[in-house]
C-alpha cells in the first residue's frame, strides 16, 4: 500500500521538515497511467557523442548537462544576451506541463530540442525555440515512494541517443531520446527503506552515475555506476564505510571552530553499540557529481547522517557524511575526502554540487581546484588532486552561536538547517574570478529527542523549527575564489533556493520564491532586468542557441521545501 507521512505542515513554526514532504503519494494518474509515452517523435535524429559531452563547456548552441558541463561550472559561453542589452529581454513562449507541483528541473537542450522533467517523473521533449510539444513520458510509479522535501526531479542526462532519469521510487530509467520509449529500468534501492531519487544523473564513458536520497530515513548512502546500454550495475561506492566510519574524532570543523562534542561519551556509546549501525547511518548524495576526465575522477558531496539531530545513535565522525569525496570513475575506488562537519547534529549537510575550476593556491599560483558552497554559508576551495582545503570564504550569511548543541527545549543557532547554500547549484565565471551562490537566512531552534531506528520511516531525532518573530530572507552572493572575500551581495525578500546561471555576457541569472526572475551584472551585482513568472522560480536557469538566436529558460513551479507558490511552467526568453 502507499504509505503516507505524518508530519504536520505548519507554516511559520514548521519543522524544517515541512519541508520534509515525507513519504510521498503519487497521484492516481501517475500510478495508473504511468510508463506510457504520448505524442509524436522528435522530427530529427538525436545523438550526443562522448566528445560533444566532453566539450560542453565550449558549446554555446546547446546545454548538454544539467549543470552545463562535467565541471558543473554553470557558465554559458555565449554573449548575444549581455549586460548591455538584457534589459530588452522578453518572453518568447511559456510551456505548461500537466503537473502542478514544485519544479527544480534544469532542462537540457540538444540541437534545438529541450528535455525537461517535472515532479513525479514526467519527461517532456519540446521544440526549444517555439515550445511545440513532441512526446511526453509518464513514469509508472511503484506502490511506495518515500522521499524528503517534495516529489521533485532535477533533470535528465543524455548520452548517444538515450536519456537517463532517476525516479521517486528509486529506479534509474533509460528512454529513447527521439520517441520517449522506455528502454530499460533498474532498481537502485528499496523505497520501503527510505531510498528515492531526485538528482539528475551524469552520463559519461558508457556509464550512468547516480547517488541516492534518504538521509532522513536511515539509509546507507551511495553513488552507483550503471551500464548505459543495459542498466546493469557496474560498481558501488558507499558513502558510509563498513569500517572506519568513526573517523578521527575531530574536535573542530573545517573552519577550526570547536563543535562542542563529548568525545568521551561518544567513545563509550561506540563500545556499547558495536559497529553495525553503519547500515542506517544516512549519507545521501543529493546532486549530480562532477567529473574530471583528465584524471578519471568523480567528485561529489555527501549529506547528513541519520538520525539528523540525535547523535547518540551514531557515535563518531560519521564518515563520509558532510564531506566532499573523490573516487575513481572506472572502479568507484576511494581517492580522498574532506569532512566539513563531523558528527553533524544540525543537518548542515553538504548538498550544492561540486564545481571544478582553477583558483590561486596559498602560494598565489593557479591550481586545479574543486569548490563547494556549504549550508554553513562558506565556499570551500580544495586542491583537486589531494583534497587539501586551500581556503574557505568569509561567511555569506549570518552565523551565530555555532556549534551549540540541540536541546529538548530548543537551542538557537545560525545558519538554520536549510543553510546557507542548500542544494542550489552555484555558478563560476572564470573572467570575474567569482563564484555566485544563492543563500538562505532562516533563523531556527534545534530540538533533540531520543529516537531509535524506525525502519525506513522519517528519522529526525528531534526537530528544527523556524522562529516566527525573526525575519527570513535570501542573499545572492559573489565570492572571489582566489581570496575568499565577498565581492558583492544582493538581498532578497525570501530565502533563495534553486540555483544560479552565469554567462559570458557578464550576467548572472537567479530566481526567487515570489516568482521574480532576474539578471544581474556579474561584476557588481546591479540588477539589470527582472520578470514576474507567476510562481516560484526555484530552479536553475539554462541558456542555448537555436538558429543563431540565444534563449534563456527557467522553470517556474515553486518549491515544496519552503512552500513557495506552485506552478507548472517553463518560461523561455530572448531578445526581440
């Protein structure tokens, strides 16, 4: 039977879960009419070679990855739309889906064809210049879907003539890019135990890489690689190691602040518990991994441990939660990791996807780096080969009372459990040397209570509650990755969630929960243009060209996690 969740959805005093849209009920339409494709085929052959995927960072005509390229820079290299003419930008068409629910999709665009997804795993193929629909795929949802934070999907991957999508009922499916026909389906995890998929997969070298959600349900996190042709499992990297997950008993966080741990008590708890709790220790991987093709290395960040707030159930550092991790693309073998917050009891997990770029080292020389925007409000810059933390930025949002331990009555700490930078992808402009990050400011109190593993049900071990009397807001921040200093910031009425696009036109695009979609000068943050989309713009924008004309597209469907106004549209813009 379909399991329904029990969390209340209060507004101002919600559990930051409300937020955790718990065990999901797919609509009757998805259950009964699923696994069906309607409409006609794309009127051209569709195929994307590995060489095209490798060169996506230089491809101004297409948007071939959910985050633009394997490095996930979200930096679009064309400049027909730029800081001088963006004020003339107009909507060209609005494509409405049949699913009125949160949209976090980053569409991909291939030779004038856009592939977009919705909540509940619908996929549409449309003409990227006119909005004409070709085919529409509805996934046949299994009887149980257990998921956190809304029934979202963040996009598809493409390789050759196939699309790949993760589903709420923890499957990886492959579709024919021309017709939308289902080619194969592989079960990734057990939804009964809390596993689900919302991330956009990554297709590379004949493999499809995908992680898993479920850190709020006591899963054991992983990244898996599947054969792109037949869906057979090739390798698994577990984000919770069977041995050694206790780590080094770190006293301080990545910024060298004491985390107030009672390590003696934790060591006693570990001796009493034994070591088998690794099976329910959490560590979901929410967002697409970055891939360095030169070194065959996959980079990703890992979410919170389970239960979120009650640390007595999981003594130790809880590796590799709250970490950036590098593994081998061919085998899944571990290379290195760096943990930001050990034994996290604040749900300040690492979620925003890793970006591969270059930045100055401590010696002033340029180095290849991997960067991550944290819920803590810092941008972390790592040496790509070793994981060494080169620097962390100044805090982009207020930090107060860190790292106060949760109490039964509730302890106030900033940032709240949503960040900082939530899952929202950052963007990097190599010319300005700036990383652009969408931040939240949501003051919260952290409450803890004893909680044993509930068998695949929501397992928070307490609650995090927003404070009705304190103002919430958002901040688009530009951070110099060579120095860690904020170059500029723009504050918004509501917390920001959804992600950023930067372009060679010296622009930064970002949306808000109130429906505003805006373009900013990438150098100084001046707002140059905005549009009211009618529903929350809580997805990252994309850009592409068709017939020598540049377009910008963004989903306006709102957000379950922060309860922003729902919609069902992708809005596409161009110059007159």
